[in-house]
């Protein structure tokens, strides 16, 4: 089934907010057989909203709208939708009570702009928001559905998870697509395409679609099939066949599937083995630690880390020999190795990872240009190192160094067991 | 002048990639007087591209397209645009040589799919891409302009910065809008709206527009004016008047303007005073360190940090008294204070920040529910603490704790000097 997303708000058109809602909604709806054909971002004006809803209903049976429902004066979506659907706003007693309770709990006064959030279209079914005061609204017209939600991602997701998806599933049950994302680290898009060209051709010949989704340090491969080419289970099997073949050919690079994160995958590997991890970060500056601790439950395997942005910190906290620093410089194989071993010792962890490099944009030399990064992995048996020659972008260098270090440890643990 | 952005790619419609390009482009174009009226994301098919370009040219004098130019087989934008503009593809010798050099430098073989990136529309002006192999293309038709660029943000930004914006400025010079973003930390959207309601009314009465842009821990206020209500300098002055008044009323919360980050602002404050910083992070898990080190030049004031995810690390690396941990637990005012003082001592820094809390989603108790966070700031004179009562979302708790800690130090340093 085809659907559209409309996002409303000048902050999106002025580039002051990045729209993350559309991607999240599209990803959740796909396995339900609801495929987003179009995403349109428009201004928060009556005309823009009326025109776009009208045009979208001509094309699609479902419209999802985010944004334009804030308590402040610049939001007019609710009134405009009431007008479009020929209904009026009424103050909802139950919602009003919850709004008042919500503010009492936070110890803040209830303002009239907050109370006005309880003025809701009489003909809409409410999708309750328990995380904020702007309610979700489900409208129907000529057998088509429009859902309007606030733009705050946390609230929008709550509304959909708490009942929005369920209602959609009941209403439009037509699972028609299957997809699998295969996540790789450390290879370029065209390099993979070349290496796997026979595989890719064969996959396409079987009616499956393939797309490459690159981001710094990673390439995700999306393999998908539509039920119009056969039954769903058959397509799933066909896709799994290609996934396995890809994994067989690129074992060091395929780290997971679908929505997995490399830190989450590594976390599971550590947890299953009752192993622990510590970090010594220089150029990655705490980003590896952030990736690891973003995963719920990380405290069961992550002991901690040192961000040693100065030579003194490397010597004092990680017992790196100051002679090594003098002789080879902080960005060197010798020092990154000493950092990894120092962290492992210091935290008493099974494994340790370390980074040292020139993140940029300044600070490079002819011998060690910006983008020169050393990564090290220490275990009880050995300390392995790798050198990366990255580019001039600080944020890319931080990201790629961090992902490479995490994948280095994943490979170390898994290959030891083969 | 009105413009539109079209982003192309199934990865966007399937939610596998978040579109960050549109926000970046819109933000850069606004001060040039080019205002994005609409952003549309469409499928990578000939029909979708032809229809959307046709419709967009009816509405706007400028179209910016990102995506659909990758080397792999699923991209057909280039051919479709050549068809739309009635031209054909030709292999560009100079581009071909650069592509071959690009791959030689990376030590990778040049594939035929890479060479095909040199097949370019004969009538388009090239906007050269020095970071990848897909070139930017500038088309003209009936006095209107279309720019097509690859979707990789790093390459797209390079193309615009290296000549795209300059060419647009020459072509469409009409600066008509002024805006200022005022960045606040630690207050809710409706709380600010209520506190500043007279200010807001007066601002609107003077023909200026105001919008609230909330994100976890922060609210940005956008004040903008259009030159149709007076000359630009006058509008700038008017906006500055309201900005100053806001800053005067919320001195602890306004931390900067426009594209500033709180870590960047704090970095400047530290650098100007030759002061230094260290960190002891528990629940924020390295995220404060990441925010600080994302700023180029952070090594001149950031000494380093310890991420102490275990009690042992708190005792061993930060000399936290193990009796304190036993008596009060890791999430307590006493322990977070000892962590901050321990980090300051250990790294020999002017200031130190520490966090300890229950990030969630699990691990809470009746006494200390998920979202309970202690933040501490240690200086030579004192150690201040604050307790935050946050929600159940791990990522929000990490973000809000980190931003609160950074703003706590900013306030400490600035208020000392008053």
C-alpha cells in the first residue's frame, strides 16, 4: 500500500532542524506493507497545508503528518485540518485533566497555551500522547486515513508505538515487501560492487533489488523483494541465500543486519563470553566510549576508558613510557600499542582498544598528514595494530577511527574461535 | 527568491538514510536571500524524477537535487536529467583523468562503473567534485536553474562550497531575509514562552517572526524579519534589540547564537582564560568528551577524561573513597562531587565536570528512579552539584546530562567574573 509523509514547519525549510521523523516512520511502516512513496516538507501556512493534503489524498490512501502542533503561537495545523475535514475544535475534558496533571508532576504552572492543547477536532480519533501535551489525531475521509502528530521525535514515536501502529495494522494489513540490510565496515561502495558483481547480477536476475547505502566508515547493502514476484516466505528464503553468500565472502566486514549497531553487536559478543572491555582514546576523543555506552546494559561488559588528550595523561593514567612519546611521537604504532596495553592493565579488562591520530583539520605534517590514525587492540595474548589513512574532515576521521576499532575487536574475538 | 530541494533515493523513502543535506542547503541559502519553500523526497525512477522537476520548475526559479548519482546500477538521475534538458551524455576526458588519478591515489583499481562517472550531459556546466567521482551539474532552462549533486553529504557540501554557492550568488543576488538564532539550555519551550510573553508580543508587533525549535536539553529561538518590512540594516538592529533583551532576562540559559555549540562556546571561554578542563563521566559515558573533542583545537584546553563505568574505576582512577560508594551509592551527590574533585586533581586541570546517574532504560529504584542524574563542577574554590530528574529514554538522558554539565561550567566561569 502506498503512503506519504508530510512534515510541516519553517524550522525544517530553514534547515534549523533535521527531519529524522520521516526516516523512522518509513522504516517502521515498510514491514507492515506500507511503503512511503513521497515525503514533502512544507511551510506552516493554511494554504500550504490544505493544498498538500488535497494533492496527497489524490495519490495515496494514507497520509502521515508530523509537526505544527506545538503550544506556541506559530502552529496552525490543528485548525487547518479541522477545516479540511469539516469539523470544529472542542475542549477535551480528559485531555485537559492529563495536561494539568502533567504540569503538576513537573512542578510547573499550567499556562493557557498548554490548556489550549486540549482543544481537539470533534471528529478525529485521538492517538494519546503520554510524553507531551500535543495529541495525535486520526482522521478518515472517503476511506482514506490521515494521521497528524507533533514533530518532537520522542513524542511522535511514543504515539505510534502506543497505539498508532496497531491501529494502522488493523486497518491496512497487507504485508507485501521483505527486506534485509547487510551491514559492512571498512570497504568502499564501488569496491564491494566490483568484488560482488556476479553475486549482484544473479540477485537481480532473481527479481530482487539491491541498493548501497554508504555512510562514513560503513556501507549498508539493502536487499529487497516484493510479494508480487512470489510468496513472502519464498522471497525471504531467496534473500537469505544472498545474505549468507555475502557474509561468506566478506566475513571480516559484515558485522550485522538491519538495525544493529557495531557497538551493540560487539557488546553481545563480549557479554556472551563474559568478557570485558576498556578504552584508551586519543583522536577518537570519547566517541568509542559514547557508542558503547549508548547501548542499554553496556555496564555489564564495559569497565571504562581514559580519554588522554595530553601526553601527561597518557603517561600518568595509562603508564605509557615517556621515552616512547619522545622518540616516536603520540601518533605512532609504539604509543598506541602502549596505550591499549596500559588501559587493559589499568582496568583489568579482557580486551582494550586504543586510538591515536591526527583528527584535523589542522596539526598534520608531511610525515604524518591529517587523517593519519593508529588503532590498537590488546588481549591477553597479543596486541594488534592497524594504520588508517583518512581524509581531512575531523568528524569523519573520528567516526571512521571509532568504527574501525570496534570492528577490529569483533574480528579478533570471532576469528580466534574459528 | 523561492527555491525547492528534491532529494532522490529509495534509501530515504525506506528510512534507511536520514536526509541531512536539505537542512544544510537551506541554512546556507537563507542568508543569500534564497528561501526553500518545499523539500520533496521521491523515488529513483525516471517518471518520478521527470514529474517532480516539471512541477517544481512551475513553482520555483531554482531547484537543487541531491542523490541518485552513485556509481552503482540503481542510479538513473543523470540520464533522466539529460533527457529532460534535451541533451546527451558525453565522456569528459578531464573528469576521466581525475577519476583515474583519484583511484590511483587510494591504491584501488578503476572499475568501468567508476569510469562511467565521467559520462556527463553535454549541455550542463560542471560543478567539480574533488572528494568523490560524481560531478555536480548546473542546468539552465527558460531562465531557471537546476543543480544536481551526489547525495553523500561530504561530497555535496564540497561541491557547493568550492564554487556552487559562488555561482548562485552571482546569478541570484537578492538578500532579503535576516535571522538570528538564540540558543538556550535548561528551560522548556512553553516555560520560555510564558516568561517572555510580553517580549514576544512586542516582537511580533514590530513585524518580526519568532519560532521555538526544541531538541533534548535545548530550545533554540529563531527571530527573523523580511526586507519587505523595511531596510535590512534596520531589521538587523530590531532583531538585535530583542536578542539582547532575551539574553538579559535569561543570562544563565542563553549560551550562544546561530550555529554555535555549547561545547564550542565553552571551549572559547576556556581558551581565552588559558584555563583547562577534565572530565569524570559515568552516566554520560563519554558523550561530554565527544562533544568537547568534536570542536577543532580542543586539545589546547581539554586535558582528558575518565569514563568510569565501574565502581573500581571510580576508586582506582579518580581516588573516590570506597566508603562513600558503599554508604551513598554511585548515584549520589557525595560520589559525583568526589569524582569531579578526583578528575581535577588527577589531570591537574583548572576545572572538572562529573556525571553520575541512572541513564536507563533499566536499573532504577523507588528511591533513585531511571533518569536520576547528579552533575558536579569542581574549580579551585568550590565544588558545585546539581540534581536532574529526567525521563526514561537513555539517549535523551545522556544528551541532557551532558549539555547541563557543559552549561553549568559556562555559568560558573562567567558568573564569577561579574
